[in-house]
C-alpha cells in the first residue's frame, strides 16, 4: 500500500485509490501516516480532532473513524485483512507501514540522500535525488487542506524540508554551471517567496553571470523595494554584497 499526505490524502493499492471524503477521516489518516510505524494514542487522535473540547462520544467516534478506514481499505482497495494494516493497540492504534510506503517518508529520505551527495561534492547526483524528492511535493493541496494542530505541525516540518531542498537543488545546479537555465525558475521562486533574500541573491548572480547586468541591477532594486516596504529594513549584508559585486563588474 502507498500512502500520500503531501497534498491530498490518498491511499493506493494495486491500481486502486481511496480518498477519504470526510474531513475528520482525512485528519485521522493524515496523522497516522505522518506517524507510520509508531503507536498513536487514542488521546492524541482525539486532541487532533477536537483539540481541548472533545464531545462526550469522542472515544466511540474515534473508534468509528478507525472502523471506516479499515472498511475502506477492504472495500475500496481490496485489502484482505485491514486490521493487520491498521492495528489496535491498548489505548491507541498503529499504522503498519514503512517510511518507504509513504510519500512523506520517501520525501525525507531523498532529501537526506541529496544532502549526503552534495556533501561529497557529487552535485549532479545530488540534484537528481532532490528533483525526485521535490516531485513528491504538492504544496497547493497541502496549504489548502483543512489541517489541525498536530497535522499542521507535521506539515510545517515538511514545508521547511521542502524549502531547504529547493535551495540545495538550486545550489547543486549552480555548481554545475547552469546559471542561465536557472533564471526562469529563480524569477518564479522570487515571485512566490518575495521575502526570501537567498532566492533574490541567486537570481541577481545568475543574471550577472549570464551577461544580463542591467536586469541584475533592476532585480536588486526590486528586491530592495520589497524588503523595505514589507519589513522596514534594508536588505541583508549578503544581498548587499551581491549588489556591490555586480556594480564592481562595470
């Protein structure tokens, strides 16, 4: 079985797919997938579903959600013994799945591999591993999904991993001399992340290296306006250094 939570919540098995329609079912399944292979206490699930205001029937309702998930595994996916996949433990549940069976587990593992390869100076391989990781990410779905406290914390963790993976993959491409090819992507990254000065700096540098000095200087002016307008601060020392180096090339 393959579990996906970096976007819409889905389970796939033998060419069949199950997508919970009810928001509470999605919340329960998302939490179990984030904690795949770990015991999750009933109290933890109840906190996820109702925070500090569980209804009188919360334990029974939680058990009902688990029942519905198991039934869906059997009816929608053809799993013969769903209770072996989603196991009841004393005062809680365990989703029997390896990290490799979940998109979030594969995502984290590929990013770790990318970091190791980058640390060894194997930039082409690092970029390939990071691209494979980033292909698993579906940010618009993740951001629009209704997530509650614990799931939100897990998603924030993976969003940070995603940001770091993008930066490392850009670095890997730069180390391979792909400055000109990166310009369109960096322009898009700057639009989506207007306060990320690292992206601004890489765009300015790539434009300069590609012989587009005027555009590089305008990119700095644009970045400075955004930062002053939004934060009331001058650009960082690093971004100002990139600007000075650009001016010195003239």
